[in-house]
C-alpha cells in the first residue's frame, strides 16, 4: 500500500486531527486516519486498482473494488462450502424438502413461517409445550386475585386460552369477557417491545377488537397491593 500524492483529505475544521482537544492525544496513525487519507489497492477479483480510505481498510477489511466483485468472489470461494455443509430436511406441513445447515437439522422443521403457522393452528395442544409456566410476578398476582377476588380470575398464560394468536395471562371465568395482562418493566418497555401489539395500548386495542376488556398491570405495581385492588375494582 502506498499513499497517493496530492490527495487533499479533510482540511481545516473538518479534520478532527486538527482539533485542539484531540490533537495531543492522537497518534500519527490516528491523525492520518482521521485526515481521510486514501490508499491504492488492487481488487482480489478483477485486479483493478481502486482508492480506499485507510479507516475503512482497518475497520472493514476492504478487499474489492465493488459489491459485484465481492459477490463473484464469494460465489467461488465461500458459497460452495456453505452448500457442502447443507443437508435436506422435509417440511412437517407441506412435505417440501429444504436445504439447511447441518447445525440446524434438529431445530428446523418447516420450510417457511407460513407452514409453521398453519401447522400450529391445526395442532393447538402443541403450543402448550412451548409456553412458559407462571413466573414469580404472575404467581404473586395470582395470589392477590385468589385472596380478594375468589372464583373470578384464573391463570391462562399456559395457553389454555388463545385469542387471535395472543395468550392472556389471566381470564375472567364468570362469563365476563375480560382479561388481565401482566407486563414486565424490561420486555414491554417502548425500547424493548418487539412490535406495537406488545405495548400497553396495542394490547388493549387488540383485545377490544375481539370484544374483550383488557387490564394491563405492570410488574412494578405489584409492590402496592391496595393499588392493584383499586385498579381491578374500577
């Protein structure tokens, strides 16, 4: 690799290497990297010379002049190895064969998510084997409901009740169309929620569309038992 002469790099305030607060702490190599110096490389696929920033070479390992050359190199060097390590697996729903890596032979049972959903709908009891059992928070809420609201709520988080693909944590068993969802502070926060349906408003609107009243109780609210009782009475 040889530095190209005449390459301007970043000048003035655009060059972080010239900032007073960084200039004393940076090494010579870091100053060159921040200055935007380019070097000439030769593409490993087509042999053409091209320019690449020194920072990209060190961080990303630039070896090709374009994405097409990178793809062609992978087709001849990497993809054959992937295909050699793949074995056929028969889909449990449509019986179509798909090629999967050897490490996933015991886990991949379907060719697509659509086939998995169809199979699950035809085997509802299978879902019971994969749903979690009551955790500490659900056990605590179950004790509060049994003490203050006997014979009114039952735990259904084990899959006994499935409403449009959603499993409520507690369901009213006196004929009233009402459910209770217990939200953990970590998994159901706005940053951690996988989709809008996993948020408090999304869960309430989902059950309301099915004609069910939904009450969301957060795990942190279990510390105040009187507050939970008032929330259930309203």
